[in-house]
């Protein structure tokens, strides 16, 4: 079977973005077996982390957490990106993709800043007045799936609240949780892909899309609005989730701003 005609039908930027993402995924698997963690090197870390490097602002969007993660992102990039690249041309499409990807991680980092600042304030309050209640609330909020040892430690302090020996260990535990939060890498092209989805909904609002679950048709504009509202709800309802919901919203927000900027002196998006 000859796949060359299929590949030739994909616009150059979309095709090369897919190739680069796949190569990064393959390299991640290969180097992992050699003891090299590419996610630690190329995934985006919070700027306060010792693992943060400036290039991660770009490289994070070419890394993925697994096969399913990259499959859905690349499918969406192929499905909607090829249409946008055909309308905008390669240069404008690549600019849009990169700006929405950077915008996505910018919003995600801003939200992380507020979360980490709140953690630091709680730690400061704990240092001033150590108590098992403050520690318990901190652990439940920031480490909901804590180990049995952590729960046993907190419960032991509740049983003996006047024992000052627990305070030092409690402070160390809170600082370790804070450091772990800052060291969590963010990876994936999802932010840029959500930007692409937003652009498709704005350029082709009445195009019918077929949902998988449930299998019903829906106009692109309603699909984009619905998806954005779901991401906003999940981002607010599940802080600290493994899914960077605000990165997705950041891609959509920066995409909206960029399209409006391009369109400010025209009635067309291209």
C-alpha cells in the first residue's frame, strides 16, 4: 500500500508538526530505557523550580504523557489544523500555533503561581502557629492521595497535640509537598490544539461536527463553546488535577485575541 498520496494531502506545517511530535515521543521512549528522562528536560516546570529552563516554554508542547495523549492531540491537529493552514497559509498558521501554545503555558503558569503562593502563605502561617489542623488541611488540599504513613503521622499528632516534635516534621512535610508541586512538569500540544479548535469554530461556526459520545451532529460554534465551558468548570472544580485545564483555556483565550487582532481592520479572518 502506498501512503505517499495521503501524506502529500497534509499541508506542510501540520505534517511537520505531527512528525516532530511523534519523533519526540519515540525519543522519550528510547532515552527512558537509557535512564534519561526527556520529560524532566523538555517538559515545562514552574519557574520557581530548580528544574525550570527557558527552552521548556517551547519544547513542552512537543512532549506527551503517553500514546493516547499524543494520538488525540495529533488527530485534532490533523483534522482541524489542515483546514486552517489551507485558509491562512503556512506562516500564519505556524505563528498561530506557536503563540497559542505559549499563551496556554502562560495562563497555566499564572494559575500555578496563585496556587503555590497560597501554599507558601499556609506554610508561613504554620511556622507561626504549628497545629495538626493546619497540616491536615494542607495535606488534604494539596496531596489528596497521601500515603498511609502521612495519614498516620497527622493522626498521631492529633492524638498528642502538645508534642512539639511533630511541628518540625510537619513543616518538612509541607515543604516537600510544595517542592513536589513546583517540580511537576507540564507536557503536551493540547493548549495549541485547543487554540486551533477555537479558530475552526470562529472561521467555520456552522460546520457540522459529529460527536463520538454521544454520536450526534453539532455545529462547530456550539462544540467550541461547550468544550470551553467544560474546561472552565473542571479547572475550577478540580484544582491540582493531572490535566492542565487552564492551559487548554489559555490556548483558546490567546487564539481568540490573536484572531480578533488580525481581523480588526477586516471582516474576514484571512
